[in-house]
């Protein structure tokens, strides 16, 4: 892939940034069926390079810029089964996505904002602050890019298509509700993904959870709880002061009742902070009340946080208390640690990046 001169590149309209119904506006002198062909290339069988859209005339392919970003870093980890991309928009905003391959599935972790305004103490994105919301095209393009990558290049030992998408990259998806909604609509209605294969992770924006429950999509909802009493939670997750645990619990129950989906609870385990037996017992009570599965993830220490990862013993004890109280619990793997691609690490590497290729 060669890059066109920077100026021409910047002025061309970006295909993923245009609403799928309006793609004809990109091709004013072409017959209408060209827009349908382009729509299929964008959403049904995505390709990395416009040149790969083989049924479009060469002149048309040359005029199209697919991606709303440049890929400024492309890192490979876990023996080739994890891939992290750092994207940069024309205005300089950066955001990341991580693709993880397993024998029978592939999971893409995507960003909904460049940065995040919510300031959870232990999160690298939160420590960086908020830059801007991502547009629907910028969100869905992360998914299409991974799909194109899997179709055309692939991860060793994994399916050649995307099976799961999780909103666990940078940003709080429910703080960017309308744009995230349109991105999800395109994943479902244009790309043909099942809502059941998409997970929205939220720090607990209660109004957003209520709206999402009414969309009519059986999306998975993950609630980032991290603490089971309001005092501790408000310290770790400042937005808890606005939406305390009892409100969050109600919204989660309502979500499960309306969508028929189980909710999951995310719990980033921190040494001496929330890995203590008292928190495990309180968490078990909450999980039982909302019938949620609990996902534990050991803290990935970030450069600016004082919290530390838990000891093995504390983690085991925590898991045991939950199990003894009848709660389903999974300890999430730490994929991508070797390339700082694990949760909460995204964007921590700013300043050390290396430009490698153009998307
Ligand atoms: N804003 C949303 C989604 C992005 S964060 C949310 O908070 O849910 C995705 C997940 O990564 C959250 O569960 C978050 O708590 C977790 N996370 C953030 N920083 C982390 C860190 N340093 N180590 C481990 N998990 C972290
Ligand atoms: Fe934002 Fe989620 Fe990080 Fe909190 S954990 S700062 S909500 S990205």
C-alpha cells in the first residue's frame, strides 16, 4: 500500500464517514448501482485497500479514501494472536483497537472516544483526559478494519472473520450515546453482526443504560463496578457520586428484564483496595440480586496510578468467596500485556509510537 500525497489524501471524502444511504454522493457521475457495490465493500466484505474493490472501475477506486484514520502503529503480541492498532484522525486525535484471536473466536476491543472525561483513578485513558467523541464512522471503521484484516491477512489459528466486538477500549460509550448507537446500528444492519456478539461496557451511566434497554437490540451489557459500597466506589470511579450503586443496580435489572440478556459485572482487582473479603461478599450480594456473571481482571498498573495488582493469594481467595456464595465468576486473561494492549493501558504509550503504515 502506497500513500497518496498528504494534501490529496486530506481533501478526499472518507467513505466510512458518510452515512451508508448517502454513498451515492461520493460517486456523482456513476450510475446508482455503484453506490450499492461500494456499500457492500464497506460493510459486507471489507477490504484494506480501495484497490481491492475489484468490481469498481479503476478511476472510481482511485477517488475513494476508505479509512477516516491513518494507522500510526501496528503492534503484534502474544505470538501473533494479539494485534493492537493505534489510529490517528486528520485532526490528530488518536484512538486504539485491539484484536485478539482464539481457536474458535476473534474479539475486537474498540474505542468510543479519544480519551475519557470520567477520570477513574486506575485507568490510563482516564488519566489522559478527554480529547473528543468519535464519530459513528470512526467507530464502525475500527470494526470494518479488523474484519478486512481477518479476511485478507488473518491471525494464526483463528477464524477469518470477526465474531465479537467489545466496547472496552478508550472512552465511555454511553457518554457518546447517539454516535455509538449509529455505529452499533451499522454493525448490526449493514455488517450483519448479531447484537448478541456485541458488548457495551459502561462505568455506569444510568440514563444511557435505560436508553439502551429500549433500543430493541439484545446487546450484552457489562457494568464496570470495581467496588461494592458507595464510599469506595466514589473514590475509584468519580461518576458514582452522580449514579450511586443502588441506581445502577436498578438500571441493570431493568436492562436484563427488557432485553432478556444477562448483565455482567467487571471488577478490576487492586491490591488491598477491592480484593478484600468484605468487598467480595458485598459484590456477591449485588451479583446475586441482578443475576450477573462476574469478570475479574487483575489491575494493569498504569504509569500514573498508585494502585497495584493483587497477589495471587488475594485473587484466589476473592474468587473462592464469590463461588462459595453461588456467583459465576471468570478471571479474564491478560491478553496483550506485552504490547500494552490490555484494558486500561490504551493510549498510555503516547509519545513512544512509531509510524508504520497507512490504512
Ligand atoms: N468506559 C467503559 C469502557 C472502557 S474501559 C468502562 O469503564 O466500562 C474497559 C474496562 O477496562 C473497564 O471495565 C475498566 O474498568 C477496565 N480497566 C480500566 N483500567 C484498567 C486497568 N488499569 N487494569 C485493568 N482493567 C482496567
Ligand atoms: Fe473512562 Fe472507562 Fe477508563 Fe473510567 S475506566 S476513565 S469510564 S475509559
